[in-house]
C-alpha cells in the first residue's frame, strides 16, 4: 500500500487497480484489512492525476458493495 504514495502516477494507479483485482478475488475475506487500507485510499481520493482519482473512487464503491456499508463517512471524519 505504500506504493500509493509513489511520485509516479502510473504506479499509484497500478496499485489501486491491483487492489481492485484482489478484492474481486477475495470479496468479504479481504474486509478484515479494511482499517489498514483506508488511510491509503483516502490519500488517493483527491489525487492530481485523474486516472488515480477515478480508480480510487471506483475502489471505494467496490469496498462499499462488498461490505454493504458506506465507508465514505470514514473519509469525512478525517
């Protein structure tokens, strides 16, 4: 997840897409790690690179679908 802080937007985008693929494979089993990944996702939601920002928002939607809960409140609290 530290790669989400890379200076290279292609690396940030790739890690978010990889995470999305992992979520597709693991589904609810991945949710035990949600508290560990949310801070990193939060940092990419307002990324200067449009592709990174779009991938990050898509990841939030996927996490909400899997968990059945809104996680957007977490980001507002920050």
